[in-house]
C-alpha cells in the first residue's frame, strides 16, 4: 500500500491524536513499565495497545487493523522520510508508543527505503 503525502500526513495526525487519548496513554505507559525494557515483552504488552490506537486509521487507508498493518503502515511512511514535515510528525508519533529498545528492533525488521 502506498500513501500519498496528503494521506501520510492525515494518518499520522489521526494516530497521534489516538495515542494522546488519556486511556491509551495510560495503557501504553503501564505496558512499558511491565516490560522493563525487554523488547519481546514490549511486543507482547505494548503492541496490542498500539494496534488498538492505530486500527481505525489503518483500516481507513487500506491496511489491516493488526500488528502486520502497523508494520506495513510504518514501512509506507518510510517513503516520505525526505519530507521533513512528515518525517518529524512520524518520529513524534512513534515516540509516543515506542521505547528505544522496541524502536531499534523495529528498525532492523523494516525494509530499507528504496
């Protein structure tokens, strides 16, 4: 799935807003605390909350509303790394749910930008 710049901006804005929700923030912080930096535990405890926050937006743009869809969406955003505005918003969005350990693990799993 390819995202236009307009759709990438819209999707990042919507997901960021969902991640800012009080309930979601609390669940994410609790999951991070429970995992204590363990990347595999983070996937098990954190990703369900990320999927919940991302789900409606993922579906709107043609991605599956699951963990595979989250990864596919993040890969689709990589195409826009050259757009400083989108890149900054995407990094801010990712910082709301990823820990450094999980971000590093995901970076290794993501295909390189063409």
